[in-house]
C-alpha cells in the first residue's frame, strides 16, 4: 500500500531529519527533484530542455525557496528562467541568490505599472512566454484559495504546470477547493503523499503525483490514509485454485430488488457472479428475472428459503417498509458478514432497533452515498469526509464505504483506505448495486471487510473507466462516453484481469 501522511506528520518528520541533515541541503535535494521532473515535462511537451523557458510563481517561505532552487538547477541545463515574486520582500533569500547567480531573473508580480488585474507587464510577459510554469506559491501551511494577483497569474497560464508539494489553493488536509487554485499537470511532493493529493478536488488538481524520498522515510509514523495499488489488489483477489470448488470460493446471498424494480437484483447478483464465480444465491421477489439474466444464480423467493451462505449483500431496491425491514432483520440475525447498501441504510437510520438484530461478532459494511450518510450520521459528511467516515465507523462498529469521486473506506479501528478515481463514469443509476454485489462476493470469499471494500471500489472504478473508453483496449488520450451500470458490470472481468496482470508482472 502507498501511505498518505498529514502535513503535521510530515513537518514533525522534517524536524527530526534536520537534526541529521542541514535544512538547506534537504531543500536543495527537493528542488533538484522538481527540476528533474520539470525537465521531463519540458521534453514531453516541447521536445527538449535547453533553450526553453520556465517561469516560477514564487510565494514567501520554503515552498517558494524550492521553486527558486529548482530554477537555478534548470539554468544549468540551458533553460531560461524567470521568477515572478508574489512577495518580493519575503522571497527565500538563499534560493533567490542562487537563481540570480545561475543567470535567472526575478520580477515582481505587480510591477511598476500594473494592468487592471494588478499584474505587472514583466510578470505577465513571463507567464505568456513560458513553456512550463512551476507553482511555488504556497506550501502545506496555507489555507484558502489563491489571492487575487496569484489567481490572475495562474488564470493566464496556458502551458503545463509543475506544482511544488501541492497545487496552491488546494486545502492540504481535505483536498477541498473553495476558489481559485492551481490545476497542476504534475505535483512533485516529498516524503509521501499528502491528503490533498488523494481527496476531493485536490486529487484532480494534483495531476500526476511524483513522490520523492528526501530522507524522511525513517522518521515517518504510520500513515494517516492508505492507497491500494493494482498489483496488491490483483494478488489478493480470490480466484479458484486446483482444490477449489463452488463452495470453497464462497457462497454469497443477495437480497435486493423487487417485482416492480428488478434491476437492482439483476445488477447486484451479476456483480457477485462476475467477482468470484463461486456460488450466488438470490433471495427475493425478482427471482424469475434474475434467473433469466443469470442462469447460474440459485434464486428463491425469500431470504428464509435462501439456504446457507457465507455472506450477504442486502439493500438495493428492497424498500423501506415492513417487508424491507424484515429482510434486513433476517440477514443481520444470520451471523454472517453483511454488506448493507441503499434501502438498508435508510432502514437503519429510521429504526434503531435493527442494530439489536445484528450479531455483534459478525462484520458489517455500510456503503452510503452522501445523502444516505446524512441520514445515518445525522448530518452531511462535509469537506472533511475522512473524519466523518471514521467517526461513523467507530460509532456503529462497522466498515463505512463513503461513496464519491474519491471513495473513503473507514474501519472501526481508525484505518482509512482511499480510492482516488479521477473520473466520474460510475455516476449512473445502478452502479452502486454493482458495487454491493462485488463487496458481498469478496466477503463470502473470506477477504477482510476493510480490504474487500478497497478492492471492490478500485475494480468498480476501473471497470467504469474501461467501459467508458471501450474495453478491453484503451488509449489514455481517448475521449470516453457515458455508460450505464450494465456496461460497467460487463467490464468487471476485464478490470479484474488487469489488476491480476499487474500482480503477475
């Protein structure tokens, strides 16, 4: 897993590092990495490095110092460099001196004759003729959107941007963007990823995140958040072995849908089939429709007739009345791991006695979207979705998967996984039913609930991406098209193959 550390954790680790390595040496190490990645971007977008021009947007403090030192290193490779100083009197002195010694120039952002937007002619010219811009405006201590002059400079940029540590204007803790902010093509960060690189709009604004080891590894505590990678998901995804049969792979029960609205039953059952191909037992009023779509599913009319299962996926389309409540109560009383979604979450919110039906030793997964989360928790998750999900997971002793473009998976013990998808293709009716079926199947196969949610969220997002671009082949530059949940479901096997290929490569 990749770790994600808070700004406070990174700062504390830096202070320990500085007792062994002088801070200026660490800064130059970081700045050199910024220069290397900027040179790579220059090559990709212009075909070369020497003779190109890089403009630095430089704020006060060490973040600006990193940018200035990076500019000095780029000058040694024949790059023209202009630093636009947003706070000239507070620019990092050593970095500015190094840039000037290397032959770079520095101009104030506002200039002697600013235009109507407050931008000086020299700084405007520097932005307009840049081949790449380095964002060194603010660091991890900053909060809130860009100030007007910085925002105007950023607005005028029409070339790739390399951000130092984080895109300026993005909240470093929550990833929220509440006004003007840098939209980076590449973010070069140090020691480890920060929450802003994986949460909310920050995940998009960060672009490609390059993590540079500047000597912090031995000083970092346990991460605040975790990111799963294709290879580890592929290695952990259950597949049949030589001694397996349909029962040993896990039997999952699906309680979803209704006679009037059978779609949820078809999608959730189909996802369970596609996830592990063990055995799926459907129980509910859409049994005939499920059999038609998935003849391998053993379908019965009620949960009491379903037979033995290793886990349940319950909730989509069961309704929030008495019959839905009876279904949920029966499933909870089974003593098996349960993934509860959609109507199940509303039932929990409306009837607190349902919690008493749960076997306290049986794992429970809750998969709310923001509206369902508000019903369950008594309030919206807000900008700090990690804390919100973690609090609810502890309160209900359940794994909470908070849906969204960035999916948060919080365990009752405080662990948090993040799936930072950069697309929104799963934002379509029925895609949550597919996710429920995936999680239920993984639970039945014995995958630990927290990981089961992380595996399922990742494969779900990957399947949507593949479907939108035309599975199985995909050109990263190809324009996607909106998809329905059925297309997402059809791409699940391809997504699983891709993560397994990563594990075997």
